[in-house]
């Protein structure tokens, strides 16, 4: 694959590691395109997050130099070299682990849902559904760091309970009935939902007045039956969100806030994303097969280069 030619405001990163997301499967099937990263002169390669080091800087970019390391939410990350808008870079320190290749999507999605859209404040009771995912685990850590009151996590697997508590959960629900019971006991000020379906239905029954529900994912179903009279009576808000339809300036605004408010927590080790599988770039087809298999193990799939040697690109 040809090395990208930089445009104004861009830097060229050599990829050290990259995360795998379900959106990458949709991308390979031709069902996921991000408005912000459309580019007619660049190949259609999957991959939405990476860690790399800067090898070239466009003359319009200042304050960034060759050799700097950074991670970023971007596009075409499953390649050797990636041109990235400099506003999206989240600086990495020389000794930071290559697991940061799977941190950008999780940290930006969690911050956007919890803080920007959800208005998380100290003392809020929070429910995070599907919390054993990479985004869910980072969301737990953010809720803890922001001083949330009760932080309730959901997971179908009882084996994940200890991990969820390590990342910030104060209690864990394993099915809809437990979500309903806990919700009625504590009352949710904020729900960040990665599941949809009947889990979202159960979550809504536990809302406090003026609560906010942010719909991020739909792993449990694209539809839900909600009592709109109850929702209106509680004066609750239901917000949908996706990166797919956002413009680049919007994503850059989120990156700026993550850089200022979340990155220090990452560097102090207060927010981490566990890596469940490490797969060399040379075996990236295996990573795609694993992702397509219905993989449910907590943590992320990371593709990496040993010694940061160049590998081959993902199938497109």
C-alpha cells in the first residue's frame, strides 16, 4: 500500500499497534463509513484507532515533531502508515504500553457519553450496560474518577464481576430483573447503554427524575419498548450517539477535551483498558475471524508489530 500524501493539518504515523472494533467488521462488509474521514484519494482500509510514532509532519502543523508518539481515533488504522489530523492526537509518553492502540475509541466514546452528553457530576448514580467491553470498562473508570455515587455495571457473565469492580463498579447486575431491582433501590441519574433491547427497557424503569439515557450500542437489539408516559413524567432525556455521522471538527472537539481531562488519568494508570488477545499484524486475518466469531471475552483485541516492524495491511 502506498504511503499517504499528507494534506494540510495532518501528520504521518507509523503504526505500532491498533485496536479491533465491531465497526471494523461492518466496514469490511461495506456497511460502515465515517463521514469525517471520507477521502477519495485514499484506500478503503478498516481500523478506527491506533498507537504510532510520527514520521512526517505537514508544514502547517506546529508543536509536533518526528519521533513523537500518540494514539488516536481515526480511520484506515490497520495499515503501515496512517495520515491523521493533528487535532486528533492524544500524546503518548515514551514508555507507555502498546495497549494504548486500543484506548482511543474507548476513552473518547466513554467520555463523550458520560460527560459531554450525559452531564456526569459528582454523586450521580450511574448504570453502564455491557460493561465488560473495552468502552464499558473505561466508562467505569471514568465514572469513578468523576466521583459518581453508585456505579452499576451489567454483564451476562458472572465471571466478570471481579474485573468490573476493579475498574470501578460498586455493584453488578447479570440480567434484566437485577437491573430493575437495583434501579428501584438506588435510582439512576445517568445510563450509558451499549446493549439496547430488553436491557434498555429494564434500565428505564429505574430512572430518577431528570435522568439522562445515552444510547451508544445495540448489541442486544436495535429496538426497545419504553413507556413514554413514564419517561415524560420523569422528564428524562434519551440521547442517541455515534461517531459515524459526525464531522471532523466535532471529533476534534471531543479529542481536545479528552486530551485535557482524561489523558492525565490514563498516564497515572487510573483508567486502563485490558487486552484479552494480542495478535501480530502478520496474522491480522485471525483477528478478524476472532472478532466475527461472536467473541465476548472482556477486554480488547490488539494487533501489534513486534519491535514496531512493518507488517501487512488488513483485508479490504
